[in-house]
């Protein structure tokens, strides 16, 4: 069951409010003591991440009273929380500052990602850009849209044109998150494409992709706060989001290689390339 209009409006207002008060007020104003590392030296968390998640969690509980909340920073402290996504009647998944590395270095390429899942299936997702105060949003079986701060909406629709040759294809790949021999195999495939980017920010990659900037997105890490909203937006815009083994994406999945493409034909084309490179969990 999708969100009621009043619930969606309340979540959108909460996201915009928290971004203005907890994130933008700290942008380019962080002192070194408010930046920490997590799993790697470039996996950062800041005071803005923690405070934004805390407030968004409170809002989520007040708007969707019986929900559970799975936030990136909460999972960092207690990984078992993530296992609740698949069975929860209603689960709100929060990435308070996606692109923290960029945010901490003063680069305006970061966003807020929030999604709602029912029984492990994403039914609503929003990717918000605090700098521009606009957002991509999708509702299960109701389409995807870009929305401006004045309420103007533009439907998102991915092209279903036939696949192009690899030398004309642009896409996104988080190649730095692949490791060892798998990374080498991936790198050996990338030169055949026209361009493959990574912005250190899933929010802006999904937003660009949904606006027909790129043919595919390839990810090796299935953090639901990075992908649940983006995959729903891509699918509702006419794209495909599946693991390389053919499994349809769901936020409860923990391992696999995620390939998002603008159409079934393009997914098949790109999957054949990456499957041949033996990209494996």
C-alpha cells in the first residue's frame, strides 16, 4: 500500500526542514572534530549526518507511527537493524547525507535519500538536493517525477531507444568499491565505453540517470539507503534494476552486483558484458 498524500507531504516537509536546519547550516562550516571515519579512511560521518538522521527518525515515527527506521548511521552502530527491512510492515530507510565525503570537503554534490518499504518492497522514494531545493520522487505504480520548490512537477521517463554500441555509452560505476581481481576485471571492461563516472554520491547519480544522463549504473555494495529510492525512481521511469544474476532489486538484499539500466534491452546488453567479466559477490 502506498503512502497517503498527507503522509507523503509531511515526509517531504520534514526532509526539507531538516536539510535546511541541520545540513546546510553546517555546509563548509565543519570543524575537524566533527568529522569521523567509519569502515574506511574515506568513509566519513559528520555531525550533520548524525543530527539529520536523529531528527528524520523522530519525524518518521511521528508521521508513520508504527514504522521502524533503518538509518545509515544507526546501522553503523548496530548492523542487525538492517535485517528488519524485509519483514517490517512499514520501514523508513534514511541516508541523512549521501555523499558525505563531498559534503565534508565543501563540494555541493550531496543529498538526502529517504524511502519507505512495506514488507520488504519499496513503495515510495525521494532523493533531495538541499542546494537546489528540488527532488526526484517515485510512488510504486504511480510514476516518477522531478519536483521544484514551487511544486512544479516534470514526469521522469527513460528512453526505450535501441541499445547503442559500447563506444557511445555513458554510465556510472562505483569501481573503487570493487576489490582485488574483480576490480581488475571490471577495469579491463571500462575502456570500451565512451565515459564511466562516479560522483561519490548515489543521490546525484540516480537523479542524473533518471533524467536520461547515462545508460547504466553498476554497484557492488547494496546499502539500502543508497539504492532503495533510486531503484524505485528508475523503475517507475521505465528502467530496470536487477542484480547481475537476474534477481530483481529489493532493499532487503545484502549481497550481489546491482545493474540499473534505462531499458530491458540495455540491461541485457550491459549484463552480458559484466557477466563475462565475472563480477561476483
